[in-house]
């Protein structure tokens, strides 16, 4: 079992520059979201959320049906569907296709699903040039880092970091003006788009009834990746389905607003198969990779499978007091923040990173802002229970189990409880201003010490409620 | 085969049988407001303006042509094969080339010319959006590669919003392999959330409503 990466987290907490970057960026995104849903045109935002939740629930509960419908329709439009049970299979498919089709260069637009597969690393083994084209992702690729945020991957980088990265990796003169940095990237990447054989995009939605992949973005790199090269692969987790194109009316309205406060992103591409007879441009070949990679495992639990409704807007990250302190790189997998805390344990098993569902104050903000109404706080609690049960099975935490058993015994025996309460004010350590902030030396060992090092306890009241009640009753007589 | 393995594992998790029909889907939520044309035009221009897109309401075809000619002046432009552009006389403006049907020739022009001129299948008033359906008349790259995009659209194509579009076009895949919504100039805020326009797509967009 891994433990809390406390050292790394402390480093993040002590890095003032990083703290300002995370807090500032997420704060601005929170503000933009708020502004966009307060607009009168979004008056029905709550109704949209409820509706989106109902559609996602229906789709996930009947996922096999919609997957088959999607496949039929994609094939009807001349595309191919590739089912992959894990990352290895998905990477192997892309490598094989590249060999067969003589692909030398790949342009990629933003896709968290390919991050799961670590696709770049895999295809680079075959000396294929694979280039991230979303500006943030490109910066991170050059810096050899992972995305910091689902929507704003390079949220933690300043213009000075970018200047260093570009100078070092592209050999350009040091440039700290953001517009000029962006134009450097445009120039370099434009050439890549025009010479790539294969374009890889993600998928925000898969439309079963149309056999289509929907990609939303602001830069135009996903449109270019899906329009310029002769082959296109769309990468999608199998849960991205919605039944009909008409359902997009609600999903596009909530996605843009929740992610960046935009009523609609700059570009929305609705892609269905290769170019048709008569069409002048667009890919000659179209593949959809449907990735399982643990998703069928998540489906097994009826209460927690709603985690698969996620449309990756990032709103729960921006509103999370924990994410806003520890940032994106301290989470163990590609998905960070509250959604990462409920996805990772379900994909990898609860015992791999047992600290994760505990890294939450249970303030409930994530659940309140989730555009598809995933009950994130509830799932966090259920995962905590699963972790405790797993530990019990493995015979871990005997001390904790004994302590709780003793606690339960006392609580279910009123006389003992009463006695314990009477004694509490005398046995408890000294309080300052009503809070117990430290404990006597003999308690500073074992799991208790760790627990108390992060927490203060309210001092027990001088008179217990029972005592007060009793006195009051006696006073009345 | 992974396909069958995945499907059977999904079914066993959900307690479903192969080929089992689905219960009733939640109804589609589409609302089309009654908005008179003049108001729709106002909404479109306002929404696009907020995104730093330019718009012009042209009283007639000549006015549209003159506006475009003013923008093109001294620069090279590629126009799509949309018949409406010909009707406006835009394809005969000096500096405007059109009529490309070969992929490579089209691509080469789009990658090097300053301006791409298109019409649009629809426009959405609420969001200031152009709806582009890829076809022989309207290839994808004209609105994508050149740094400036000009769209000339008859007001008869101006819908209220997304809901009306999806009512008229319940399945876009029946019409094209690629539909794109364009809402303002290409932009990024990936460095310090500082807004920069024209990162990959056009940084400048002009919509002429005729």
C-alpha cells in the first residue's frame, strides 16, 4: 500500500509561486463559471443538470446497447471501431496501424484517455514523431511533464517557465511575451499539422444514434488534427456515450459553462467516419478506439458507477479546497482532484492509494458544481468504508479496530458512557481557548500521534449535556 | 476478442442480456424561443462582438461584396465553392481564388493565403456561432488554415440557437462526415490564463449577414 506522498505535498505547499498560480487560476475559473450560469440565458441551468444526469444514468445503465448501436452506425459511415480492454491493447493497435500505413508523424489534440495509455511513450519506441498540439499540452510535452489539470493542463507554468522550456527545447531566442510565445508554437505546430500522416483526437461525447464523435476545444488544434492528416483516430473511454445528437443541446450548454464559463467553446466538431464521396478534405480513414482499461470494473458497483457520468469539465478541481492547495501532480493518476479521488480507487482497487478518498474535507463543493450531478462526496465516503473493510480483511490496523470496538462497547452501554463523560474533563489534556492543540507525551506515539498532529479537538464542556439535562429536570420539580 | 469480452463483462455487471431492449429514454429537452429576425440579428452580432469577432449586416448582395472587397484588398484569399459567394459576386473580387476541387491544391492555398472566405449552413443567434457542414461546396480547411476567416451568410440561415439547429438537423451525420461549430476567433489561455487569439485557427473572424 502506498502512503500519502507527504514530502511532495509539503513541497507544493511551501512553493509560493506555485500556490499563487494554482489558487489564482482555479479562482478565475470559478468566477467565470459563476458568471456564465448567472446569465439569464442559463436560467435553466439546474434543469439542464438534472436532465444531463438522467441521460447519463440511462446510458450507463444500458451501456452495452448503446455501444453496439454506436458501432453499427460508425461502420455504416465507413469508420472502424477498435475495442481495447486495456492500455496495452490500445497502444499496440496504434503502433501496428502506424507500421501498416507507414506513419512517420502523429499530431495529437488533447485527450485524457491517451494519457491513461501513455500513448506518446509507446509510439516513440518506433521512432515515430508524436506531437501534442494543444498549447498547454505541447508545453508539457516539451517539459516532459504530465497534465496538471483536466482542462488547463499547464496551469502551473508561468510565462518565464515557458520561455525557459522553449529556449531549451526549440532553440528559439528567449521570449517572455505570451502572445509571441503562442505564435512560436503556432508556427512550429502548423508545420507538423501539414506533414502529419495521422491525427489523434480525444472525444468529449460519442453519439450512439449518429455514429459520431464530438470534440470541443478553443484553439482549433482538434479540428486540424481531424481534418489535415489522411488518417484519424479518435480515442474515447467507453463511458462517453450519449444516445442522440439532440442530447447535445443540454450537454454542450453545461460543459462549456462548467469548464471555462463559455456558453459554447470556440469549436465543436461533430465527426462521423472518413470523408464522403464529393467532400474535398477530411481523413481517408477513420478509427474509433473504445477503451475499457478498468471501466467495466467500475460498472460492477451500482452505487458508485455514477463516477462514469463524468464529462471532464474540471469544475470539481477548481472548487476543491484540497486540489487548490496540493495541485494536480500529487494525485497518483492522470485524473486529479475530487473526480480523480473517486475514479483512481475504482480503476485500480481501493488499496493502492488508500489515502486518496481521505484527501477531502467533505465540504461538498464538488458535488454541488458537478454538471452531471455525480454524488462525489457520497462516493468518497463509500470508498473510505471499502478501504476500512479491505484493511480489516487484510488484518491491518488492529489498534484502530480495537479502539473502535472499545468505543462502540462504551457507547452502547449507557452507564459506562455516563461514567466516561463524567471523567472526560479531568482526563483530557489541557485546552487553550477551548481547543486541545497538543497531547501529553505518552500519547505522542503510534497512529494517534499522526492523527492529532493534523487536528485540534474542541475541549469537552465542563458539564455534559446529560448533566445539564438532569439539573434542569430537577430544577423544574 | 476484446469486443465480446468487454460486452459480456458489461452485461454481467448491469444484469442485462444480449439484445435486450432499453427502457424509455429521457425525453429530449429542446426549447425554441420565438425571436423575430431583427432581434436574432442583434443577438448574433452582440454575441460575436463579445468574442472579438466582427460582424456586418449588409442590406444587399452588393454591400456584402464591397465589404469583403475592402477586407481582401491587396491580400490573397481563397473562397469556398458555396454558390452564395458567387451570387454575391465575391468570387470575382481581385485576389480571390475559388473553384478548388482537389485536396492538395486546396490545402496548399489554404496554408499560404491570408484569408479564407466561406458561407455557412446555418448561424446561431444566441451564441454568435457559424455551423459548417463539410461538403464539396464547403471544405473544412478554408475556415481553418488562413489567419483570417470571412463568412457571408444570408439571414434566412440565422436560427435562434443550438436547440433549433438540432430540431432541424436531428442527425448531422446523415448529411456530412464533419460538422463544425465556429464561435468566434481561435483562442487559448493556456499560459497564465492570458487570452491570446489565433493560436491554431483564424485569429480574426468577420461575419457578413446579408
